DNA sequence: AACTCCGTTCGGTACAGCCGAACGAGATTC
DNA sequence: GAATCTCGTTCGGCTGTACCGAACGGAGTT
C-alpha cells in the first residue's frame, strides 16, 4: 500500500493534543491485531513516553482504545465500533440499501457495496460480501478515486463535462493499474459510454484482475446521491455475464432511488440527452 | 433516553482538550441526524465558542466529524466508520461468525448477534437483522448488562459463583423490566438452569415484550470468549419453539468454538482456576 | 435599512500539558 | 540466584499552547 505516514500532522491548524491523540488512534489502526506499545506510541508521535502515556490513558478512558494485558498493548476500542455503527444509522442510505445489497449479492454471487458521494468521490458505507473464497480489501468509510472505480465513474457520469474536469483537476488522475484511465478526454469518453449503457464498468482499472460494475442513484430532486457497485474477479466474468450483471445493478440502483422518494422519469442515466442546465447550490 | 450528560468529565485523569474533543464526538452522536451547531457544541462543553470552534475544526480535519453546509452543522464523520470497521476486522471473531449469524437468522427468522466478553459484560460486534418488520435497537459496540441479557447470562454461566458475585457487585443488578433478575441468588439459580440446558434465556428481562436466547463460545483453552444470541418478539415464540431455537443457537455457538480452534470439552468454570486479572484502577 | 443571530478571526494571558528523571516490576542472562 | 536490562508508570517544575473575550462580517428577519 502506498499509504502516507503523514497522518499525524495537519500542521498549522488544530489543537495539538487532540491531533496527537487522534494520530495515536490511527497508529493503533495501522498496527493491526498486534496493537501499540507505549514505546511505539511515543516514537510514532515523537514525544516523551509520559506524554504518550497520558494521551493513551485518555483514549482508553473514552473507549477509543483498549489496553490488552499483559505488557499493555493498545488496540482499537469498542467506542469506535459503536460510533461507526451510528454513522451508518444516521445516513438513511445505508439502512435502506442493506436489503438491496443482499439481493444483489444473492443474484450475482459478488460482493456488493453502496457508496455516497463526497466531493465527487465515492465513500463506501455498507458492504455485503459474496460467498466466494476471495475477499476484497474494501474498508467501510473509505474514499475511492472517482476515475478508477465503477462507483466513481457512475457518479461522474451524472455530472456535466465541466464539473468532471474540475473534479479531475482537484483529485488528479492517479494511475492504479495499467488500465487506469489517465487522461480527462479518455475519462469523458468512458462516461459517455456509461451514460449510454446505464452502468459503469471498471475493468481492472482500480486493481489488477478485479472488475467492478456500478450504477448511480439519486434523490427526489434528481441529484446524484451515490452509487451501488459489485466487485468480482475479472477471469470469472465473461462479457455476456457482464451485461447481465450491469442490468441487475442498474435495476437495484433504480429501486434505491425510488425507495428514497426519487422519480425515474426525469433524466435517467441511460439517456445521454442531458440538458446541461446550470445548477445552483 | 436516560443518558447521562457526564461524558465530558472523567475529571482528574486525562488530557483536557482530548477529553473535550471526544465529548464533542459523543455530543454529535447523541444529536442524531440533526447534528451540532457551533453554539450547541460550546454549550455542551461549557466553553467559549472559539474554543469549541478549534476543537471542531480539528475533529473535522481528521474526519471524525464532517460539516454539513449551510449554517455549518457538525455530524459524525467517515473516519469513525472506517475505524469502526477496522475494530471488527481486528477481532477474528466478528469475521468468523458472520456466516454463522446469517445461517442462524435464516433458520430462526430472528435477529442474530455475536458478542465478546469484556470484564464480564457482553459487547456486541456484529449483527444480522431478521426479515421481520420489527427492528431492535441493538447498536454495535454496545455493552449490555450481564444479568439482563441472554448473551450476558450465557457468559456468566461459564464462570464460578465467586466470580459471578464479584461481577454483580461491580456492575450492580440494575432492573430493566419487571422480570429482570435483581438478586444474586436468583441469578445463580438461573445460571444453573442455563448450564443444564446449554443455552441462556432472557424472557422479557431486558425489555418488555422481547426475548433473547444465547449460548457461549470459547477459545482453544476453554476460556469463554463471548456468546451468540438471537432476539425476537415474545408473543411470537411459544415454549416449544424456544427449545428448538435454543438448540440451534447452542449448535452454532459450538461450531464457532470449533472454527476458532477450540474443543468442546465440558467443565466450564470449575477448571478455570484463574480468579481474575488483578488490577487496580 | 437597521437589527439580530451566528460563525469566524485575532491577540494576551494563565495554566495545562509536556518533558526528563527517577522508581518498580518482569523478563533475561550469566 | 543475583545482576542487568527493558519497559511501564509516577512526579514536579517549566514552557508554550490552548483558552478566553472581544471584535468582525455575512445572512436572514422585521
């Protein structure tokens, strides 16, 4: 993974001890099942052991970390699970899509996920793993790249070209595999195809050997809220099956739109005759 | 809700700004979909607005909160979802039990959950909702009372009487309904029954009209790790069905024990000659 | 147009949090 | 079994930061 280690320092802004404390949570998250020792924590922050000690104790008191005895090692705590669960409950999308995801997984045999849009990027809220032996590394709450994921392209396909260009400029077209689209024009052409067929395809563009199919859903005003997507192994998906899967994803996304009080009559993604009206707000 | 407002002040111990920051996260969690305004935050903490402002900004920078425009309101952020998901991944139990929970729900038509033991209390890690219209308020990462839940009693049943008494003393036998067991002797008698039949029953002891059935699972050393439980409406569960459900839960818990490399040797508490981990607060 | 209500910015100051040193428990080596 | 080492934990003094209050600016309301 190409993870930056600079999580600790949002620099100029913010309250120092809070920054440090949250950096410790991140450190514990990265440490995995092994957890952190006091020494690890102090070193990760570049502070004295006693400082790290106080911060750790504070986090433990709030249940953000738990200390595993003996030789106390610090692991992620139960409060985080409780809070993470609440995030999902506060977003009605997660709740409403759960049944649909289960259906999608049952029908396709693939891992299904739902993402909401955040600054043009898909953020995954909920996941139902497929029955296969292969598990994908698809953490919840994770921002994926918009240009290199089916959900992302499904979302972008609901925007006009100008907005897509703006997002590309902000995010950058970072390559993930050999197949990742790395030019704006290439992306716009792909989005045109996406609109025509009603669903987006990521053909080994995010990870080698892995494909995704995604379709967007929207609210009652027709604004894109997010996307459903399914993920599987490229080798197991012949082109014919891909079309069938795409239509399934499209149908489920439409049902989600309806469930959320939206209407499909206006501007479905399958019609590329989108009148580019300037949007306000 | 009868929530204490004293989350903010673990007082003597801990780093003040971190305590305040995490109290803000809790406040945002309680605020629900509405979120917090800056004024709310300042008032909840009893600090100046500018102070709350800095703390909120710091939390937003880390993704613990997100600001919803306009008139910025602060809601729980995506980092919490990501971290909450990681907690589950770091605990192998959650992963391994997922398929079992799905089976249990399919077989019984009830909501299934898995809990791990934390200081004698069950903490729920994972949940699979049943198909019924009724949804139970069962947040993940939540500590339930050991004496008033099926999972809790299933866990206690693996301990010896002395340890049960110690836990009762520490936690207190808080009544939840008219049926809640509120004496230590009553609890010990119930645990004896639990051991005899192999599963624990909560008959409207946690909430009126709701029943739970739970069974414990253990690790390779025979130490209790946690419990599986199912939850349903009391009126829909005739005694005959209860027995059948109990056996199903028992079987699935045993399978989980095996999956985790454990053996199903009898002897729950008597062999467990480690009274408790000595620790002072 | 004036008023009000919020969010946001900006310094000065008190005190909270940081550091370093010292203590104690467990493990490891000879 | 004693000595040594490592690591967690405690304590007090100093420093710098996080807090407060006041002032600013924009949006909605009368």
